[in-house]
C-alpha cells in the first residue's frame, strides 16, 4: 500500500515538502525532536518515491537551491527575498524534476510551493521579531519605569518599582507616596526623579 502511494510522484513530492516543513519547524523551535524526526522520515520517503522515476539533475539542483534559500529565510529573515526566490525555485524544480508521462502536476507543484514558502516566510518573520524584542529581565529594564516612593527620598530612601521595593537615590527631595521615574541603576540602587 505504501509502495503504491510512493509510486505516485505527486504524493512523493508532497511528502518531501511536508518533511522539509517538519525539519524547518525543528530549526525554528529546537528541542521538540518529534517534528525533526518525522520530517527526516517524510523526506526519506518522498525522496525514495521520486528516485524511482529517475529525476533530472537540474530539477534536483533547483530543489536543493530552493531548500537552501528557504532555510536562509527561516534562519536570517531576508525580508522575503530568499523566501520568494526559494518558493519560485521550488515550484519550477518540481515541474522539471521528472520527465515523461509520470510527472508532478504543475498546479500541485505551484500550490504546495506557495504554501510552503508562505509558512517559511511567516516562521522567519516570527523569529526576527523574537530576536528584536527587548529582554524582559535584567536591571537595565528598570530604566524608564514608573514607581512610587514608599519613604521620603532625600537623598536616599525606598521606592516601589516593577512590583519590588528598591533602595533609591535622588538629587531632589521626593516625599513619600509621590510618583517617581527611574533614570538609571547604580550598584542595585535606583537613581530616580519625580515623575512629570
């Protein structure tokens, strides 16, 4: 049954692309293991199915370049340049991969390539946004935060900022209960001023 399904080049191509998607998913969220393992198995099954029909060297070259460009888009986010180029190469490579009566249907090749390209570009965009996001921890994140003075700060006192009590210092006199803004952090002491 599986051998009959793999004999169809359309099924083999879809398995190949689904396997690549599983591998890309593992690259995007490392450590999940299951998408990567399943992806490798699907790539092997799809490659075996396509190998039975003697694929052309130029079709294989285009598919390899497409996978490389889509991987670059996923890892480095090239503002969709690599993603779009990889999608086009994947579609063209799939169409010219097999010659003769047993070929990959062009409409299937274009539809699967477009879907795979969109998913890759979307994952690349998510990765780029995650890399640009400011970390949510660390002393540097307190700069610019607003808080409330718990004691008078003249020149030192205690403030409540970001859910915690901090020792604070100010060049101006701040009464207890006033809103403060953190200007900088020096040796676990917040340098604050009255909030505008």
